[in-house]
C-alpha cells in the first residue's frame, strides 16, 4: 500500500494488451500492468483491479444503513459489473440473498469469469447472483414496470457504477442516470428504507444538488485508493 514502504508492482510499467475488440457499444480493451488489470472503454479509462476500495466501501455503507433501518433479507441491483468488486462486497454482507447485475458488454462478463475471478471470489458463480447482459436503463425500466404492476419487492440498495461520474461518462447515453428523470426512475425501484450509491472520480456539485432535491439525505465520501488517489461516491437515502 502507498505509505507502507512496500513498492507496488505496476507503477511505471507499460501495459500489456490482453484483448481488444469491438464490443456492444464501442471498442473495449483489457490490459495488464504487472499483476493488475485495467479496462479501457472507447478510449476512456473505466476500471482497474487496483481501484476498488471506494466502491467496496460504498456498498458496505449503503447496506449497513439499510440494515439499521429495516430487516433483511436484502435485495440489491448493480449497474456495471466492472471487475466484480461491488458484487463481491454485496454478497459478503450478512442478510443479502439476491444481487442483480446489469452489464452491457459481453467481454466484461467473460473477463470476470476468467481473469477477474481470483480478485472477486468467482462472484458470478454465486447462487445469489442474477446476471443480466444488457443496458442498465432497460433493466431499471423493466423492474419499475414490474413493481408498479405486481408490487414486486423493491431493491434495498441500487449501485450505479457505469461511469467515472456524471461528467465523465463511459457512454453518452449514460447521462440519463444522472438527470432528474433517471434519478426518479432509480428512486421508484428502491425500498422505502433503501439507498442508492453513485460512484464518481471526484465531487460534482451540480449532481449533488440534483440528488438533494430527490432523496431524503445525501452524503459524499472520499476514499484513498491503492494508487494514492481518491475514489469517491454519493450515497442517497430514500
């Protein structure tokens, strides 16, 4: 870790490209630096195995808040699989018995089953995991419709980890998740005592103000990552 006197294996190393291909929504690349993996999406850095502390903490804090307010078992929805850190953290929390993950890129799913299974504990193979290959917005809209028609149980926690924040998108269409209509859709899928998390690479005051208008309580957190840089998230309580 930074500051521990132990030198990390990856800084300064040129990346080794493992795979580059045309995905469902653009060019996606998996590369490795030493023992660490990075995902590049349409030329934008998306995720790495050395950046996971902040998203794990976001999941833990959200589930802890919910568990303090209501009884389990708990149901969670994650937008964006990444390297599987959010999924693994959710499955490790006591009382979680269902986690749906929406991932639009088949390559990311395949890499999780092969390259990343050692860092996420083969989370996709857990019987509580429900994987949907497709657009996160479609999943939200379908779930909102089912909730409205049948009263199907809402999610206790929804994690939005599709981008590096509202101003640093992996896909232009993902702006929907950070505008008023998208936030209202997310809220409609949440349990009365639920919480939504939004990962971000930095503080975004405009987005924070939108959250304040829709959710009961909003907090912004920063977490030091392995790189010595901060990862951030917004936590919005229903």
